[in-house]
């Protein structure tokens, strides 16, 4: 330890002291970070609802997934058929271990875990075992690898916007016959957006579990202070871009608050509002041949509206920042999804209302997507297994009300929307219209890449001040590269 | 044998797959397409050549001829290597970098060159900083004492964090609204800085947190190198009246030559492979300012399922890394031949 050191080279104490200071500050920083890593992790799960996350854990988790599948094969020595169940929504197995009453759930994760618990508690000869549990950006990488490597789940979750990538390659089981023969599932009960989400070229490949969409989350106290409430104290919805800007002027004149907020750069939330506004004008992001067409008069108008809103916002706010500023009472309108309604209802310290994204043009439309359940073809070849998978789908179908009630997502079934199961759930009536106006993204292969390109280009207009026409032209070219 | 199976085989397979159109989700379907993947990568429509394109970078690159000539004069470089280097530099900086899309033209893959450029920027920014700070810290820590021992452990500590933990810590620290650093900024009366959303700050910020994360590894290697230097040399130099800088310049630096070469090469390779930090913290944004090559490869393979194209891009990155490492050995390892 000592013999080979040369203490003479550096005798001054200063370098050491400086380093000590640096270290202490770094350690303090690390501890601060660690304390919050749980928080951050849960936020991550929350954001992960719509956003990707860790690339690193992938290999590990994929391995785990493979391991647990093997385990399952081993454990399957009993009479039960064991179904490997792949999903995101997070990990909370321990938090709700043994719970089978879905009303006790407080998060997405807990709802789905409890549904799974309840299914396994029934004496039905089928046991469901979850693999994965990670954020969804990561989820599709794993699922893709699973399809390439053969270690497949029997039942898996999938967004509408990813369905064409898998169904288009013939990897998913067509479910039309299974639904027609089922005494439980009534596909006709699904709303129009949900039916469209589950189908590709006329064939049904998925069981929709929800419609989730953009909403306006409103701080009514600030609206009231600005005189923007009607006789019943409800926030007045803008009916044109000009009116929306007038609302912002009024709010900023009457209060200290920021008028509008959303995630301006992280997860493509700007592109969602862009999509909704294009569709409200009767436009579309793709033409009949499936080519991307964001660079239209409707697209230019929508992008101009977004940049107008940016003037009444803080474009350095991402998902978490904008959310906490809203909950802190500093933002009048927050553009975020259905999945935060229950959380905000609990946590907002002001008069909170979740409402439809206003219709600023001719027809209502708002970005939407769907969480759906699919059966990979290769892992359901055995008729006994596919029958068990369909039985689990039926169970999930019956639990759609519980999912909608526990998460804020919109039930995709007309009978549930019109029924009284959701009557006492907070806010649902305020955004009931979104169930029919949710505009899905185009069902084309390669949409994920096209969407990322669109999001990056529209974001550039407010982050770097990129010229709006150039951004849309670049977006169009890049989207079509991705769509191939 | 194990080396062959786990290292060489994937490389060969990547080269082979680079000539195919291969879909990750339907592996049984593949089509030999020759060099089409490379055309997609490197080429575009309506490309033109102009002497003035990116001229500052190209002149800096061409100036690389000077150290090569100096090294040759000092006998550190063979004539053949010198000619190869000069031809290579003129080809890359004089000719190839002058190619760009003209009016109405565009690259086949509009993200390939920008992401490679961002990777180079990261390599150029991070390598000197992480190597230099590592060396400085090692020199300061190269002394006996309990406190120094503790410090060495502390400096190494971040290196054991996984990239996801690292990014969680820094995402929290850097958040302008919620983060510690933003709070500090406000406490001295300044507007918090949006480190990760300002296109000109995002990459330097990534470099800074990578420095924090990985410098400990270099410190450990440098310390090991320092301990191999015979102490009697320092004593002899001191007796001859050499000051601190002279001892550093004439004993420490030559004694560390091999370590320095090793660390620099390892650092350059590691920097070329940057991915996790940017992917989680910025996802390549803002406005593509931090999209790096590996992210582009990852997206091509796992998001777009274009396995063949992703392989071709990996092969390109591999060749660049091998080339840069070879240059390093040529320049810095010259004494050993």
C-alpha cells in the first residue's frame, strides 16, 4: 500500500480538499436521487403508460421471462393448464397478493393484478402466470424478440397502433370464430373505435380492453377566477382556436397561473393534439394508399394552433413537470390522458374537472388508442391451450367495467358505458363523449417509427423554433421512410 | 474456441446479414439484396458535391495530416502508414464529406448521418474529458492514507450503478422544475436551465453525467499504472532538481504510456457505444440532437424489425471503431515497434 507511492509528487492539501468537497456533493446528490428513485420509478410506470423506458433491463427481463416460462412448464405437472400472460402496467404482485376484489385497486397495475388473482382463485382448471411487467417501450422489444426467438406468451397485451405490425405478419390468431362461438363475448357490443382498433383488413385479432384518449384536465378555480365558467360552475369549452387563445388571455390576465400545459418534448404528446386537431378539420394523417400526409393545410393549421398554445405555456415542461405543476395549482388546462383521472381526483387540491378535448373545428376528434389482448398464433396451436386462452379472454371481457372504473380508461363496450356500473366513478360523465370521438392512429405497418418521426418534427417547432412548413415537409418524408 | 463462438461468430453473422433484407418478426423470409442496405445507409437522391460543405470540420480533419507527418519524421510511423493516413484523410475530409443533398435531394436514410455525427460529437467531447479527469484524479489520489482510500472507493462507486439507476438519479437532479440543480439555480436567483431539452446543452449534459458515472474505472486503471512506475526514478529526479511538472512530464507520462493508450482506446470504444443514457434520458431528442448510432440501430432492429439493415449499420460502426483504434495504436504505441 505504501511502498510504491510517491508522496512527494503532490504535497499540497488543496487538491484533496477540493476532491473531498466534490465527493461529498456527489454523494449527497446520489442519496437524494436514491431516496426518490422509488417515486421516480412509480412515475415512470405512470408515464410508461404512454411512454417507453428502460432499454437496459431488457436482456435481463427477457431472460426472466424465458425462465418463468420454463418454470411454468415444470409446474404445469398438475391438471391446470398454465397460460403465460405478457403485459405492461407495472409490477404489484406483492401489494395485492391474495386480493380478489377489484374495488380495492387504486392503480392500473393493481386492477389487472387483482383480475388475474381472481381468475386464478376460480376453480376453472387454468392458471395464469404473468411474465414481464415492465414499461411498454421495453415491452414491444421483448415481445418482438419473443416472436423471433419462440418463447412466446399465450396471451399478451397490445396497443392498437402496434397491432398491424404483428397481425400483418400473420403472427396473431384471428379471433372471429372464437368470438362468434363464445357465449360471453359480444363483439357487436363494442363501440365503433374499439371494433376498428381490433381489426385489420376485416379480420378481428384482438379483444379491446379499453379506449384511452387525450383529455383536458381543468383547474376550475382558475377558470372561475377568469370568468370562464357557466351558470353551473362548469368550465366553458372553447369552440375555435381563437376562443381558446382568448381563454388563455383571460386566465393569464386574471391569475398568476400558466394557461396551458402538457408534455412538450418527451413522449410525443404534442403529436397527439396535432392528430386530433387535423381530424377535427376533416383531415387525416394518411391518404387512401396508406402514405403519410401530415403536410396539408389541416396539418399546417393544427401545428400553428399548437405553437400558439406554446406562447401560453412553458415548453421546457415534460410529462412529470407539467403534471406536478398542474397538481400544484399552477396550470389551468393540462392536456393528458384518461389514465390519470382517478389519481388527479384524489390528489388535486382544487376543484378539478376532467373533460373532453374541445372541438375547435367542424367535428369532434381526439387522439385515442386501445389496450387490447391478443393471442400469438404459435403459442396457441394446441386446441386445449387456445381454448384456455379464449376462456381467459372471456374473463377479461367480463372485467372491462372493473378496469374502466379503476383506471379512468374509457370502457369500449356500449352496454358498460350506458350501464350503471360506472355511475359513481369520478368524472366519467364529463368526458363520456370521448368514447365516440376517440380518433385512432392509422392501422398501417411501421406506424411506431412514423409516429416517432412526426413527434420529433412537430416538437422541433417549439423546442428549436424550426420553421413549421419545413418541419411538416420533413415529417412527411421521414414518416413515409418509416412506412416503407 | 470460446472466443471464436461468442465474439467472432456474431461479427461474421452481422456482416452476412448486412447483405440480406431480413425481418425480425418473420425470420424465415429473407432475401439477398447485395449492397442495397449500404446504399440505403450511405446514399441518397439528388446528392451533390461542394467544396464548402461543413468546411470548418473538414479543415480540422485535414490538419490531421500534420501530426502524421510529425510522427513520421520522428520515426514513429512507417512511410506506408503515413501514405495510407494521408490518403484516408483526404478521401474522408477532402472528398466524401463534401457530398450532401442538393436542392430537393435527400439522404435515403435521413437519420443515419446525423446520428453518426452525434456519436462522433459524443466521442470527441467525452474521450479527452473522461481520460483527462481520470488521470488528474488518479494523480491526486496516488498517495497513502486512509482518507485517500475512502475517496478512491467513493469515486469508483458510481461505476457499479446500472444505467437505469444512473438515469433515474440524473433525471431527477436535472429536472428544471423539480430537481436539486434547478432549486440551486433558483436559490441564487437564476432561471433554472433545461439541461436535457436545450438542443445545445443536451449532449454536453450527457457527457457530464457519463463522466460522473464512468471516470472511476479510468482512475483505477491509472492508479494501477502509476504504481508500476519505480519510485526511485522520482527520487533521482528530485535530487537532480526537477520540479513537479518536469517529474510529471518526463517520468509519469512516459511511464504511463501503455496505460494511457489502453485507457484511450477503451474509452473511445465505450464512447462509440453510447446508448443507454441518451435512450432513457432524452430518447434521442431534443430534435434529434442526441440520437446516436446505436439508438438508430436499435430502432431499426427492434422497432422497425429491419434486421438486415440494422446489421449493416452495426458493421459500419464496427469498421469505424476498428479503424480509429488502429490509428491510436499507430500513433501512441509507436515506441514499441
